[in-house]
């Protein structure tokens, strides 16, 4: 079952921005901003955004790899492992 996202009208965001930002950072979940009753934007903490972007990049790499495998394109295992180690060490920095 899908989780219902937290929703805040833009008027509440305008009136109490500091509290809304604090809540977003604390919850680590996206917050839907509505305007005239319709979803118009999503607000998320910087940590959540960075994690989401890293996951998206990884998924794109996996999709590219699947496509390359289908096209019978390959790379030496030691080269792939070295690239993976380099990417993982960047995440820890």
C-alpha cells in the first residue's frame, strides 16, 4: 500500500517556513506543497535529495549495463571492480 505523503499548503509554508523546513529535515521524507488545493512542488531535505540522486545515478548505470549486456558489450572484471571501488570511496568522503 502506498504511503500518503505529508502535504502543506503554500500559505502555511509562507507563514511558518522555519518550522516546515525543520519538520522536513527531521522526518527525512518529502513534503508536497499545494497551491489552490493542487500539488505543485515537492520539498525534501538536502540529505534525502543527495541520497535520491545517488540512487537514481546507480539505477541509470544498471540500466546502461543491462543494455550493454543485451548488445554483447563487455568490460574486464578488474576494470569494473576498480570503477565500483572508486564510486564507493566517493560516497564515504
